[in-house]
C-alpha cells in the first residue's frame, strides 16, 4: 500500500467516524427534548436522492424521518414528547438503560456507565438532573467517544457493548410502538436501524 492509499484510507475512516458521531449526537438531541426549529430544518434537508440510490434499511429510515419532520408542527411535537417520555407519573416509554436491563431505575447499568465515564474523563453536565443512563445522554456520550482521537476502536467497541448493545435496539423498537408516537416513530425507526448498523461495524475484523 502506498502512502497515498494510506492517507486516503485514514481520511475515509475520519469521514465515516464523523458521520457516525453526528448520527449519535442527533439521536441524543432528539431524545433529550422536542426538536428545535434548527434541527427540524436540518431533517427536512435530508438528501432524497441518497435514499433513492440506496434502498437499504438506514437510507429508508432517514427518508422516513425527513417526511416526519416535514409533517410535524411545533405544538404537536411538544405534546408528543410529553406524552411519550414524561406523561403524568410516567410516559409511555421509560428511556433509561437501568429500566430496560433490570426493570428498575438507578441500578447496576448506571453504576457501570458512571465508572466508564470517569475512565474516559467525561463529566456529567452541570444543571442536568436526569441520571446518566438516560438514552439521550448515552447517545451523546457515544458521539463524544467516537470523536475523541484519544479513544481507540477497542474502547469504542467496549462502550457500545457495555452500554448500548444489550438494550437500545429494543428501546428504539418499542418507541415505534408507543401509542402517541408520530414523529418519534420515525426517530425510533432511524435509531433501530442505526444500532444494527453499528453492531455490524463493530463485528467487522480490524
């Protein structure tokens, strides 16, 4: 392999990692609260031709999310997020790793996540009351892990397997079935497809 080939491969890897981190960050943003007008504008601008050229699961999911963003209204999105995730005494889905893995809140998955966050030097944001194992927070941490040049592939893989692999695909599948989900059905569709894509990525030989 020539030096040029090596440089191209490294550039392609960086580009792929940027796309992966961006998708995790977007999912975290969408799951932390109703999408802002800026995020909705971004989603409405998803390239339709990409989905048309690549009729695979992830392309279809992006297309579904674009259509959902085009149809969404601010008032409806605010109410939908409230009904699906918050509710009165609890939403239609409980977005915590501890809940999905153990059936209870504030359990061992949260403790293990805090340990890995400490090892990675990632601090809990000030003013945030949600436990760190909220699905939005884990997506955001995964984006940070991918984007950090000091975190190698093995650490990425270990973080994914410890804190995402066992439950998040199921979370996104159940999100699509939440009674009040409209826009968030499309978010669940993208999330489930993307988690499967990441599973295949980490299963590839290095």
